[in-house]
C-alpha cells in the first residue's frame, strides 16, 4: 500500500516484543489511516483506523498486538493489532503517545493541552504540566538513565515554538540490581512507640537519601535517612511500597506493606 500517493504517514512504531511487526498511521483522503507490516516493512496491509488523523503510535513492550494511537480527536488503543480501536481519551489535538518502560500500564499522551498521564492503562487521566510553558507538545520520548541498577526514567517533551523539557521519575521497582555493588538490603520495621516506620541500615552504610515509591511508580515520600531513622509515613494510604535508597549507597530496595 502506498500511503504517500493519497495522504501522509505521520507515525511509525515497531513492536519491541517482535520487531517483524511494524505499524504506520496518518491520514488518507482527510480521514485517519493505519497499516501493519509483519515482515519488517517489506509488505503492508491497510487496517481499520481511528476516525481522525493519527500523529503518534506506540506498542506495548510485551504484546505486539496492543497498540496506542494519539489522534487529533484523542487517544485510542487496539488489542488486536489494529483491527478494532477503542477511544481512551476524548481530547482534541493529541500528538504523541508513550508508555513508561517497565510499567506499561502508565501511559503518557501529549498535544495541544500539554502532557497527560494515566496510571491504569488509559482509564483515568490527569495533567502533568508543572514547569511546561502554555504551548502544544508535539513529541514525547521516555529514556531510562540507569537501565541495569536502580532505574531513573526521564520523560522528554518537545513543545511548539519553545524548547525540549524533561520530567524525571524514579522507576524500575523490579529492577535487577547490581549484585557486585550491593552491601545489604534495607530493613523496615514498625516503631510501636511512635506509630512510625523505623529504618535499619547495615553498619557499612552511610546516611543516604531514600524514596518511598508506591505501586504505580510514584514517589510518595523522600528524605535523608541513616541507621535507625524513623520515617513518618502516616500520610500514606494502606498498600505495598518500595523503599529505594540512593544508588550511591549500594543498598538494594526493600518492600513493605502499610495497613491502616
């Protein structure tokens, strides 16, 4: 199929779990258009598409048939390789779509209203425009800065008539770590007298910055801590959390649960 003779191809995405599968999208005859290749782009089959022009595509890292699209009418996704599409977000002027590496249920979308994030695969959305100018965002890119230890992700956003901006996250809750640099795990235990959480570090460890990360990857609490420090986590909801020390400490993260 030759899209170029009848319209424009604005987006391409390769399936991370199977690079033979490639998706393309844009518009043909003033309507949304999409195509799929299963031989690395040698041959293409036109598939159904969202009604509006498609500007962004991304593919689930573990499922080559699960595709997200950013269009001039919102955000869509398909779980059957583009044969059917469901609208996840009704918002005009969407341009870019990106998944959080390692936590693909976290979806980022961008367009005329800046950047939005969903922590549940696209069911609910919230804006994350702190620090961004009031300008349309045309592109997004997620970059892991430390892919083999404690992960740090940076979301890059390119804006119209301005510049590129970055938002940093602490990610990689299930990161493999670096056994050669690990001294010991942190130990987390309740402090009955104060109702807080007490942190125990190995004797070799020094004071380090620790972050408490919830199940969605959000940093819920952050402080400097040393051996036998007490952390006041009374403001956190019940749930499972990860206590992540600074990478310079050589300590592995520790999981713990809060019950109310």
